[in-house]
């Protein structure tokens, strides 16, 4: 469940701003560190200090390449610090954690309130998200808000939780569909790796819950001496926001949740929902291709296109096309069939070529490209996600659900669902081997603060029905963005709706609203 930058992290070659940004970040109106007094920080204390040197990945993710002058200008004003919190909020006198915080002060003339930001993942570092927001289309948020970024516990510079054995685990070559034997073998290897890491520090793993992260947000609010906390969260950040709003309804300010995760924690239902959305997207793709039959030659009706594409896939499954540019079989065909709306032209051209027995031409063939590694803590993200889902620990159950998905969704049901709870091998789960959470996740409820839920009409990572289900639980208004992106509203053509909502403009959060970027 990706972050604020849509469609993954963009590859930026040769951008080296670490020294510039470190120098820009180091000055300024930051308060002295408490450490200088020799007194250790107390629980709930926010200690300001010198901004750490940003990594190249941090600079790339949060807009350094696209907005270099603006990025450096905002970095010069950034305030950085650490927030001390309990590892377990039910035992506040026990082990403590230090969470990395960054605040970009408002440029407005009047008093400013804090607007906390979270890019999702779970596990994506959000500390520098204020600079990414301030450098894009929603920069006017700075007119009235202090933008606050936080590395959620276990991520970024907030005591990152790692599990090298799991993170280096090789799922092996992708096949058209795994067998029970190969899926079980992968599950067992992942479960052993997770068990080893869990046993190394069980208290740390137990602390990585969305509920604890929501308590961290309220500790941040108190440390900032704010009567309420405004919030903008994307993807998994919507789960965090909904949990905060439920636990702290009187302190929840204006809240925008974009690319909303389902409020129902059942992993099986989540994977079914994603697969259903992908199947529907394929049906829309066949209609799109049929409307352009003169260009692609794959059929003049959606049914004709569907029949021809599935026949092509079966042929390439049994007799892959081997060329000097590579081999094209079932896995590659499925990638084209699963094209995002923005990639339809390239995928259509590739499928048209394959139907004629030719390899797709050039880089615009619609095949997904390898992106730069995301700014994410994989093990922490898995732990945070698995603290929010149920029915995740049994291979038997996951494999049975996978078989039912394959039967219900014949086009894409055999492929890996686009949701972080799915293991790299379809029919498995990233939660394999992790202990069940000690306490159930918080059931989202209602609060008084204004709430805007944003869904992207054709996206499949967090489908539109999930936002509708969340609204039934939490209230608020629903805005639908007419594209297939996952997140990214603050940097796209609908950014003014983000600004308008947080400015309290009438009509910015009208129920049933649509924004065409």
C-alpha cells in the first residue's frame, strides 16, 4: 500500500543532494537539544536538534529531482527532533522508543496548527513528507499549517525493525501458478525466518501495532501543545488515521484519508477485494481495446477481445515466444493483461505484437519496469500490517482461499494480489510465522472532526468499494478521483481539493463529489 508518490518510487539517476540538504537542514530556528543538559528525555518529550543528513533515497522519494530549488529551500527551514514514547502504551513505564520527527513551519501570517502526514506502506519513511507536499501542487497548505512528518515506530530513523533472513528470501522464478508443494515450501521458509526474528526481540515485534502508532500520534499532538491534530494519510496511513480518530475523537481535527484501506481486517476478504478489482479492470481494458480495433486488431467487441487474449495466453503458456529480446510466456502475458489505465496503450501494442507472433517493440511495451527500491522498512511494515489483519497465520486457509480466487476470477485470480499481505508466491501470506496480535485491531468509528475519504476510481491496490465501506463506519464525505492511481492526489491535478478541504472551503468535501485530474 504505497505512499504519497503514485505508482511507486521514481528512478532518479545521479541525484546527489545529501550534502546540500544536510547543510540546509542543519541551521536555523531549532531549539537546543535536551541531551545537552545531561537529562535523559522523558516519555512524551519532543527534543529538537540538528537535522540528520538525508539519504539519497529520501531525497529522491520526496521530490528532489522534480523540484530541486523548492526542495532545498524548504529543507533550509525544516526542524528535526525526536519524540520519546513507550514501546507499549499499556505499560508506559517500561521500554522507551525515540521516534524521528520533522516539522516544516507554516509560512502564513497567522497562528498555525499541526497537520500530520503519513505516506503509507506500511513502513514508508514519512519524516520528509512535508517537503514533498510543500514542493508540489498542495504547497498552499503551508499558508495555515505546520506540516509534520514522522517515521512511524520501527521505520526510517525510528528504531528500524529488520529481519534480514526474511528480506533476503528468494521466492524463486515466477510461474504461471504455484503448486501446493512450492507454495508450502515458500511459506515454511518465510515462517522460519519470521520466527527467528520474532524470537530475537519479541517485545519489539509486539510493539509494532497500528494502535501503538496511533497513540504515538497523540503523544506528538501533546508535545506540540496542540488541542487537536489535523491529518493527511495515504494507503496504510488511512488505517492509522481511522484508528487515531476512533481512539481520540475529541482531539481529531480535519482528516483526509486517500486510497482507503478496507475497515474489515480479514486478510482473505482483502485479497479477494483486490483480485475482484483487477478482474474488473481487465474487463474495462477489453472494452477499451475493442473501441480501438483499427489500431490493435484484437477484436471489435469486448467479448471478442477477451476470447482472443485468453486464447493468446494459453498458447504462450504452452509454447512461449522465444526471441533475441527475451522469452514471452504466461507470466509476461499476465503482466500485460493486468495493465493500469495509464499503461493501456503500451500493453495493447504489446499484446497486438504477441498475437502476430512478434516480440513487443521498445520500452513502451506496457510491461512493468523495475523501480528503485522504495523508502520502506519491510519487516516493520509487515508487522504493522499483520497487526491489523485476521486469518493470516494458516497456510491451509490461505491456500484454500487462493484456490477459490482462481475459480472465481479466471483471468487474474492465479496471479499475486496487489496487496502487501500477499506473499511473493500466490497462495501464501507475508504474515507467515508471525504471532497473532495480543489485542484485536481497533474497529473504526465516528468522531466530530471533518473527514474526507478519497478513492481513485480505477485503482486496484485499495479499491473504491473499500472507501465506501470505511465511510459507512466512520461517516464523512467521499471524493472520487477519476484515474487509476494509488495515492498522489496532493501532487496531481486534484491538489486544489486537498488544499480546499484543509482550508475549510465550502464544497471541498461534498458527498458524491468527483474530481477529474
